[in-house]
């Protein structure tokens, strides 16, 4: 009994826990140790979980990762497609704008071409019209001026022939009266030779030679009337200066009336009428002169 009792007591004493001399508080535990403790606890909890559950979690994680990857790829593809579509839209819009600009430019160019063509046509029409008007006007004027020009030329012919005849008739030199007579006859027609010989031949010719007279005639004015293609009348005013050995005689404004005809294209005088002089002066020459 004693022995068993002793054994029981020893066993009881051995089983009782020995109190810690100084219990530690949580505040005294370092932060690093607390973190390590929590990490160990989580590791233990995972270790205690069934293997199948861990596999499922890993599979889910991989599935999620796999699902996320195609989603990202699809999103990136859609983004790329959207970017491409926007680029295409912008390109189409730009092309449309360019096309519209080209179309507007082409239309503007066509309208400008049409406008310029219309202006050119108007200018050509105006120029052509003006040219036609000018041509018609010139042609009309030419038609109107032609008779006037013809009449002017005709009068110049008659006037020239009358002036030449009057100058030849009233100009002479006592030294060569026959030359003057021949020139006058060449410029006359009909029976004027008899009239000339009556006026300047016979006694008149002898006086001219005796006085040694020299005459010079100058035609001042010519007036024409009744002028046509074959006949005309002329009135001339002639100044005459006759110088002799006795005096100088000035006969101013002698009027001659001529009747003229055209023979073989040449104007000739058929009749002459002396109407007298407007003024006559004579200066005697002395023996000393």
C-alpha cells in the first residue's frame, strides 16, 4: 500500500504541469515573429485542406486566367478592329471630301470654262458685229464717196486744162510769137484758130514786135460750171504783166470765159470770151531807164 501510494503520488506530481516562471504577453512578441506565425497558420490551413479542393482552386485560377487571356485578346482585337474601322471611316470621309473637293473644283472649272467661253463668244460676236458694221459703214461710205471722188478728179482735170490754156494765151515773147501760137492752137478745138489770129495776128503782132513786148500771165482763180464727162464751162481770173521798151503795163483781174470739150481723152477750149480787166496800171519808161 505504501509502495503503490507512493507511486501514485509520484505519478500525479509528474503529470501536473509546471507553471511558467514568467508568462509572456503579446505586446512583448516582436512584429516579425507575429507575421511569421500568421504565415505558418495559413500554410497549415492550406495543408489541411483536401487535395481535390486545392486542385479545383488551381483549375479555377487557371480557367480564370485562360478566360481572361482570350477576353483580353478579343478586346485588343476589337480595339484594333475599331481603330481600323475608324481609320477606314476617316479615310472614306477624307476621300469623300477630296472627291467632293475635286468634284466641286471640276464643276467650278467647268463653270469657269463655260463662263469664259460665253464671254469669249460675246467678245467675238461683238467684235465680229463691230467688224461687220465697220465694213458695211466703210462700204456705204465708199459707195457714197466714190461719186464725189470721181467728180473731184473730173473738176481737177478741167481746171488744170483751163489754167494751162489761159496762161499760154496771155503769155508771149515778141521774139518767138509762132511758138506761142502753136501751143495755143494745140489746146483748142473747132474754129478757135481764126479767133486767135484775129486777136493776136496781123496788126497786133506787129505792135508786139515793135515795142519788144514780153507778157507773163498768172491765173488767180478758176470757177467751173456745168461739168460732165465731155463738156464744161470755166471762168478764170488772170493777172498779166506786159513789159515793153516804153512802159510796164499791169492788167489785173482779166476775166476769161471758156467753153471746153473733151476730145480723145484731152480737154480742149472751143470758145473764149474776154470779159475785161478789173484794174489796169501803166508805168512809162524814160530814156534813162
